C-alpha cells in the first residue's frame, strides 16, 4: 500500500506533455491492475476480521481497526487513480487540439510576416500605391481574424492551465506560447498599421506629384499653344506694342510656372527617396521631360518676343526713313521747279549745270535709300503708317523727279552747245565715261545674300539710269561735232574726229558693260532667290514639323490608337526622307556659294546655313526619337494586352478551381491538409501574373502622362 501511495503521488506530480501521454496512460493502467489484484486480499482481510470478532470479540478489536484503516487506504488509492484517469482522459484531447491550433496559428502568423516583409517594391504611381494599400488592408483584415482566434487560444490555454494537475511548468509553457503568439500578432498589427500610414502618406505625395505634373504639363502645353496661336501684329507700332504687352503678361505666367515646376521637382525628389529603385527612373524621366517642355516654351517665348522687338525697331526705322525721304523729295520737287531754268549767260548756264549735277548726285544717293527702304521691315509696308506716301508712290514721284532732272540737264547741255562750249562738253563727257568705266570695271564679289543682291541691283539701276540719261548728251555732242567737222579742215578736224571716235567707242563700251552687269546681277538675284525660296520653304516645313511634334500626344490606352499614331508618324518619316535630297541640294549649293566668295564670318548666308542645319538635325533627331518611342509604346501595349489576356485566363482557371473545390472538412486531419494545399497554391501563384502586369501598367501610365507633352 505504501508503494501504491508513492506511485499515485508521483502520477499526480507528473507534468503533462504530449510525449508522456502514452507513458502516463500505461502507468495508470498498471495501477488499475495492481488495485484490482489487491481487491481479493482486502476481501479476505474482511472475512478474517469478521471471524476473529466472532471468536474473540475483545481480542479482535485491534484487528478490526487495522482492517478498517487498510480498507480506507485502499479506497483512497482507488479513488485517486480514478480521478487521475478522468483528468488525463479530459486533458489529452484538449491539449492536442490546443497544440495543433497553436501550430496552425504560428504558421499563419509566419505567412503574414512573410507577406509584410516580401512586399513588392514601392511604386511611385498612385494606382499601384492604392493596390498596395488594398493588399495591406487585406493583411490587416486577416490579422484581425487571427487576433480573434488568438484570444480563443489564449482563453483555452488559461482554462487548460488552471485544470492541469498541480499547475506544473508545462501549463506555464502553454501560457507562455500563447502569450508569445499574441505578442507576435501585436507586432505584426503594429507593422501593418505603420505600413498603412506610410503608404497613405506616400499616396498623398504621389497624387500631389503626378496630378501636379499632369496639370503643369497641360498648362505648359496650353501656354505654348497660346504663344503659337498669337496672330502676327500689324506693322504699325501700336499693334506691335500691344502684342509685346500681351507677351509680357505671358512671361509672368511662364515665370509662375517655373516656380511651380521647381516646387514639383522638390516633391519629385522626395518621392524618389521613398520609392523603390525600379521606380526612380520613371519619376526622373517625367521631371526631365517637363523641364524640357518648359525650356522649349521659354525658348519659343524669347524667339517671339525678340522678333516682335526687332519688328518694332524696323517699323520705327521704316517710318522715320519714309518721312525723311518724303520731306526731302518734297523739297527737291520744289527746288527742281524753281531752279535750273536755262539762263542766257554762259557763266550762269555753267553754274546751273554744275548745281544740277550735284543735285542729281544727291538724288541718286537718296534713291539708294529708297530702294533700301523697300527691303526694310521684311519688305512690308505699314498699313497705318505715319507716312502719307507708301514706297510705290515715292518711287513714282522719284522717277518723275529723275526724268525732270534729266530733261533739265539736256536743256542746259544744249544751251552750252548753243553758246559754243563744244570742247568743254566733249571733255566733260569723256571724263564722265572714264569715271563710269572705272566703276563698271571694278572687282565684284559674288553676291549670295538676297537683300545684298537686291541692293546691288538697285545701285546698278541708278548707274544704268545715269548712263541712259547721257544718251541724249552723246547724241547732241556727236551732232555738234559733225557740224564742226563739215566746216573745218586740217589737223584740227582730224583731232576732233579722233576725239569723237574715242567718245563713241567709250560710249559703246559703257553701254555694253552696263547691260552685261545688269544681266549678271539679275542672274545672281534669280539664283539667290531660288536658293532663298527653297531655304524658306524648308524652314517653314521644319517649323511645322516641330510644331506638330510639340503638340501631338500619342494615345497609349488602346492598341488600335497606338497603331494609328505610329502609322501617321511613319508617314511623317517618309515625308522627311523625301525632303532629304532637297535639303542636301540646298545645303551643298549654299556651301558652294560660300566657298566661292570671301564673305566675313557671321554673314547672313552663313547664318541661314547654320540655322537650316540646326533645325534639320533637331527635327530629324526628334522624328527618330518619337518613332522609337511610338514603336516601344506599341510593343508595350501589345505585351500589356497579351499579359492581360493571360491573366484573365489564369483568373478564370483559378475561379473554376475555387468553385469546384470541396468544402472545408470537419475532420481535423483533412482540413489541415486542405489548408496546407491552399497555402502552397497561394504562395506559388497569387502574385506572379499581377506583378508583371502592374509594372507594364505603370510604364504605360508614365508614358501617357509625360512622353510627348515635353517634346518641345
């Protein structure tokens, strides 16, 4: 009995573990068998004590007490074994169930921890951040469900610990495991809340950046279109000043947009510091293109503003020159009508003829200014000019004045001949022919500038008019000389005849040289006009191409739209290829003209060539770059749609499996296997298709937002 009590006490003090359940059950079974084996002995002792009481009531009292003590001890041992067996039978399934639930909870928490730690790289695109927020909210919802399950586990652990025998250390272990799981759950909840707050702040920053980027890009495009749509002002100063004031107002808007752009750049830098490394190039590229768009707008504004300032200066110069020439022409008309009347005295006629030559010199000099005036302000005549006489009227009045001056010259020359001044007229005419011959035989550099050619032709026209005006003079001198030869003989007649022959030879030479120079200048002007016209047409076409590239925006959302955009741009590429021979021809001809003459550096022709080359190279690079972008964009859209179709098929397959899957089993082993199979399926495939598609979607969104709004 003493050994049995020690065994029962040892059983009561034994800790419950999943590995000792079998041994404890075997020990209880052994104790039951021992108690059953000792039951006949107790019965036998009872009979013996009863017999002794009958034989000797007084002497059997001691034996009766000992029997009652043994019987009481036996019943106590049997009850203790029964209670231990009952506790063990109740504890074993509860402990096993709790242990399995704790293991399952530990696996679930580990899976949630992996999802939080192995999240995809943070994107800088709002839609992707919203998707990550939704994923994080799903994790938080799962943690909330796990928290409720953990509370039940903790409650069961407390109940099991309170019902465990002697409150051994194993109960404390169970309680510690439950508290450890609860601590891990709280840590994961804290991580989920922190990530939710961080993603919410990042979403606010990303929306502020991308919405600001889109709005600023649209504003810059509208401002650029406003600058491009500005109508050319009239040639009067008031309209030009009005346009300059409007451009200054636009300048304030552009400066404000630069401030917004700098602020957006700061936000972009902050966004890049929070994004993953894969997303930083998208933000950087978007900012670079937006800065490029602003730089293009700033350049366009400066060009338009400088052009307006130059136009205003040219208009003012035009008006001043026109008014000055009109005033001089009015005084010259009064002078020609009042002076240079043929006098009757020789000295008076000579003085009048000398004054008339000086007048004609001034007239020819101002005629050059008049011809130059026609090329001022782009050859345009102001519609509302302060001058009352347009250039056409001035030319008509000038031609009349020149004709009147020539008539007066002929009258004075005839008067001199009538007064016997033949020799003076002959010598003066020969001197004029010598001077004119020197002018015509002087070196003439090839002219390749349109305005310079027109001015040279105008100068020669003045000289040609002077030559034509002397035809009457030569004829009069020849007639007077022929009359003298008829009445003269001897050496004087031969000398006069030689002088007249020299006069006619020089006159024929001057006439021929003048006409040849006229043809040369006209040919030079025609050649330069052809080259200038081709250059102007090329520059206008290149400007149209640049405007088209600056304003066009590719449609990234639909496959057919992307194909149409690429096809339209390929047509532009073909047009540029067809313009390539024309560009090469104009460039080579202009280079040949520059090489054939010795013009100073920075001449108008060289400037035109440099502008043409720069604009052609710029347009060609932008056309090729846009072609590559559209091709890449079409490839991305095609890949996106293919991936979307694959994802749709994958989702349909998963939905089919989910609808045909068997319901959760009530058998612990079966439902545990179902959970493991679901975990394997989820961990192997739940993110792979969406990651690739998400990255492609981000690339398309960034391309749509910033690709060609900044191609200026």
